[in-house]
C-alpha cells in the first residue's frame, strides 16, 4: 500500500512512534485526562481545540478539522513528503528504513510488469511448440491472428517450467510469487501455478499483463484457473478484453459483458469486438463503473443455463445503484446449453447481433422477473410484488430513471405510481416465511425496518472499529459474506486486518489505508466523536452492529433465493438453505440511529 516502503515497516513504525513525543517537539501539549490538548497549529485560535490521543495515535482539531497520524502531522506541519516523513519518524526512533535491497524489489511494479511480459512471451513460444494446444484452439475456431491479438499462449505440463526458467535467484522467485505464477509449499519449495493450460494474458488499461487466466484443454477441473489476487491483479475490478476492445474500436458505443475469456475471444474472432468478461467473479460495482465510464450502453449476455440466469440476476442487482438517465442496460439470454462462443460459431455474427438487439431492457427484465409467479389479480399478489420490489428499488438512485421504473412496475400491478410508492415505503413484512409462503397472507402488523442495512449501521461499525480496533478481535467476518452494499467490503477488510494485527491502533489502520481509495474516508470517520468513557462497551456495540448487518445479509440472500425460486431455478442445496433461512426468520429489530 505504501509503494516502495514495505507495509510491515510502516505498521511497526506507527506502533512504536509516540505521537505525543512527535508532536510535543513541535507544539506545546497539555495533558487533559487520557488525551492531550494544544492550541491548534493549523488555524488561529485562543482556546485549545486541538486534541491528541496517544492511545489511538491520532490527532484532531475540532476547530478546523485537521487530523491525522504522527506521519500525517509531519507531512502537514513540516511540509514533508510521505517518504521524508517516514525517514524522519524512523530517525527519531532510531530505526532504519529498508531501502532498495530487502523487500523492495518484489514491490516494484515496473519489475513485476517486466516479468509478466516475459512470461507471457514464454507461454506464446510454448504454444507454437505444442501441437496439441494449437489443435485445441483450431478446434475451438480460434485462428492465428486472433490468438496473436489476445496474446494467447500455453503453459506446458510439468511442475516447474516457469519456475526453472524465470526463478533464477531468490529475488526472482519472490517476484514470481508476487505475481502469482508460482505457489510456495509448506516446506518452502515452489511449483508452477499453471500447468498444461491455454493461457490468456489479462491486461490493464495500458495493455500491461497483470495476470493470467488458464483453461484446461480437456475436461480436468478446475476448467478455468485465474491468477490469485496480487498487487497487480484485482479480480473485482478487471475486465478481460477491455484493453483489446479499446484497441480495436475507435469509439465504443456499447459493451457486451460475457462470462468467460473464450467467449470474448470467440466473439472477437467473429467480428464482435466489444465483448468483455469478468474473471470468475460476479459483475461488481467496480466493473460497472469502469464500463459506464466508457459507454452508456451495457449488454449482459449470459449462458442460457441456470448459472447464467443467476449471474444475470446478480448483475441486475449490482447495476441498480448505477442506473441513471441516459444509461441503457439490456439482458440477453441465450438458448439453453449455449454460450456466446458456441452461439456465434453455430449461428454466425448476424444472429448474435440480432440476439443483442432483442435483449430485454433492464426495467422490463426486473418487472418480468418480479411479477412472474405472482397473482396480480389479487390484493395479496400485488402486495407480494411490492415486497419483492422493495429491496431492489431501494438500490436505484432517486431520479428520472427511478420514476420510470416505478411507473412501469405500477402499471403491471395496476396501481398508481403514488400508491405503489406508498406500498413500497410503508412497512416491511416478509421477514419470515410469509414472504415466500404460498399463502402469502396480507400484512397488517407491518414492522418498521428503518435504518436497518442503511449505510448508517455499516458506517457505525466502521467508525467503532476504527476507534476501538481491539473490539473487533472476536467478530466473525464470515457473517458478512453475503452482504453486498457499498462499504461492506471495506468493513470485511478492516476486520481481517485488525484480527491479523491484534495490537494495531487507529493510526496503524489509517496508515495501512493511506494510499487506498478509502483512506480519506476512514480518516474522516476517525475524527467522529464516540463515547470514550469506561462504561462504553465497544465490543458489544460492534457485535450488535454486525448482528444487524448479518440479518440484512440474510434478507438479501433470502430475496435472492426467492428470486430464483420464482424462476423455478433452485438447486437442492439452495432449497435447503432457503428452508433453513425461513425456519429461522430474520427477526424485526430496532434501528440504531
Ligand atoms: Zn485547527
């Protein structure tokens, strides 16, 4: 996170530095309870509103809002760069900052990119030398030009082809590990991650290889294997084929999201140059933001099977928060047993284009899915539709599009948009089996769910964790696995970080996130006043937040499963899961704030 200086060194530095000593050398501090006060050095004031908390390693001025860690203070007060501040703080404590040698090489991005590029070329050479692999690509309809355009290669069978060729020194082995090309065994020995696979280089927006996807030639498992998360490669953000699409097209007027790299390559081979694929993950918010930065027209094209329909529903849920006027989103469902690659090979480019044209608009897809299996002639049926729609519509930002969606939905329900809106916002039932029960009895004792699952609980959890990192020691992060909303990932990361580093302070966390997109946000939250008296039980409070969020996650899961149930689409496991969730109804509860 800190570029050239290893993160563990920053962790250590922040843990050892005494913020009172660092600041006390520059400004006059006065003890006030467990904190220290001073006249703020960053704004003009007579009464001190500048507070330093040694426990948190954090300062904050209530007058002007200045805040930060010891490192941040040196940067702001002495106008130092980050690296200089690290040097200076290390100097005060009397420790040396690790440089060039040591940890640095594995962290240097240019060197890592150089390595991935070399390995990419190596895989391409291996492909040329391997008749079996070439025959496989031919049989899949991939010609030489397309293979070249996507840099397709082959990782030969054997356990150490890449290791032997590139792992020529301890340093090079570290780099291979850093980019995920080799795996370290418990005994400290290494072996190649990709063996006997067709290799697809995954590129960043500048065309640099950040990772690989590997597909088996036969029917071995796993069929697809991707590079793990590394400093270069973040699955939830990258889209396979995006760089190639941008190279091929001067102007991108639409993008098709498909499921696999073979789909992207197969479509490109047939003249569809605007396909991209997610890499073994659902379509995330990050993906969608990247797509919408390039075009206002996104088409999801999934396989006609059950997994494909699941993926589409997930994609819809993740798209709703980003939907706005001017953006067009469609869903294309191919016939059963078909994927985009096989479809275009069998039916040709024109037929695929046609399928795209006939895709279902997002609003229609949403309404169609929600109203299927609901008896709209009955009051109960309409109420049930409103219940199903509520969690989804809540995701759509207020605006023209939301109004339109509401209108479409209202029409199919036979209510005025106004009445529907009232139904949607009224109370929530459906925290128990009723919601999906055949005898969906109507909802009189509507229980309020206000505040639950809103960012506020998440925000409170993150704030508490920042102020009382130790309170997160016993939390079960697994409980949040299904939670989808913005900030959930950050909370999970925070909990994992804090649990891995039990002594970490507020400042330690902030320094870990200094170079991260959420860093600013976190440091703002660190300035929020939370009770700091003896009685306050942060761990209990935090556990309660987590409990609430877990319930929200369970509800989202139920909604998702119900969505599938209506498509008659539940696996045996999922049926059992839904039953289990239904038997342990998610109980109503009181909002926190
Ligand atoms: Zn101030």
